[in-house]
């Protein structure tokens, strides 16, 4: 691709070397004055090539359990089709409203997937945006579509490849909630925005596939897990009901953990259509002092 991506720009996101025991700042590797190679490197000599689409894979061998970690290409395609249906429109609008930062402020979304929410935030607020996901398929799709966001493959369950106290905002919508790491990378005054499935999220689907649709409350458990590092400053929600045909239901299953269960997938295949609630609670949190 000829158009330079964000990792080839004059101002780089505050990335850190992921090699164990390093953690030094990553920068573009100079070939000669005024020109650069298509890789990032640190002062210790560790380097990471940029993919043709412009993203950088910072995964270390001990950061993944398989060579094809994270969402598969099929799951990424399913999420993309759901986005095209508008299934995540309310959620994206709510996140754009919450993620108000100054122009050029460094922000990160962990578990960004194909990057639709971060793309909308970047378009509206023009931050120095960084998207991180374990799936190379998801990050490649995001990098091919959006050039003004820095995209990296990394494991958000481990140490984030981000410099200490360097970010104004961390988002986790479908990604891990690594609270100690969120606190480490946030600058003073920074905040975290996390999404938690609401009690009635997918309730119709759960009732059809599992035979019961009891509401499942997750916010209190999330706040308890965050409690040592963060305090709640704002709570809101995003919800919609979408009419899905058989193909849409198949995509929804692929995009959730239930899609891996053969029995539930067979039950879903028998459904001609279903109206499904998609609902999340959005929590804005600040690091405890």
C-alpha cells in the first residue's frame, strides 16, 4: 500500500519494546538522514518490521499459545458484517461521546478488533490513536482500512507495549481488563473507559439457545476487580435491538464465545430470524491516588 500509515508518521504513539526486560521507547529506524526503514526499534537494538498494510506485530513467543492467536479471519469477517448491519452503531456513538480528548492526545484501545470504534473516535476527536489486539487478522483489516491510527498486534493480558504514564485514555470494549497495566500507562488525569455486557445483553439469543434467559449482572464484579486500582466516576449505557436473519445470527454467534459451542450453533441454525438485544454498560474510571 503506498499511503503511509500512522507508524510511519512524524509523531509516533508512545510504544515500548515488548522484549522481556526491555521496555524502552520504540522509534522509527533511520536508514540515513531523512529516510527511515519500515521497522520500529529501541535503543537496545531490538526491532520489529512493519507489515505491508502498516501495522506492527509486537508479540513475543511467550505472549501467545498458538501461531494464529486471537480472532480468526472468519470471526473478523463476521464482526465486519455485523458492523455493516449497524449492530454496533449505538455503542460506537456512545463511545465517541465519552472519549472526548484534546486533539493529538495519546489514547489506546485494547482488544480493538477490526477497529470500528477507534476509527470513529479518531475521526471525531483526532487523537494520537493506538489500537491493539491479539489477532493479526483483525489488526491487518483495521490497518488496511484506517491509515491515521497506529495498529499493533500484542497481548493485552500481559505487559502492554506502552510507555509508563503516557496515555490520556485507555478503552476496553471487548478486550481484557488489565487494571494494573491500565493504571501504569495512564498519565495523571487520565481515565479508562470499559464496556461490560449489560444484564439483558443477548437475552433472547440465550433463551433460544440455552433454554433460559436470566439477566446476568456483571458491573459489580467488574468494579470489584478494578477496585484496587480505579474508582468509578461515570456510568452510562448503550443499547439497541436488532432484527437478524439466519446469516446475521450466524455472524453474531461467531462474534461471541457461544459460537464455539457446536450444540448452540446447531440450534441457532434452526432459527429463521430473531430480534436480539445488544446492550452494554459503559464505565468511566479514574486511577486511585
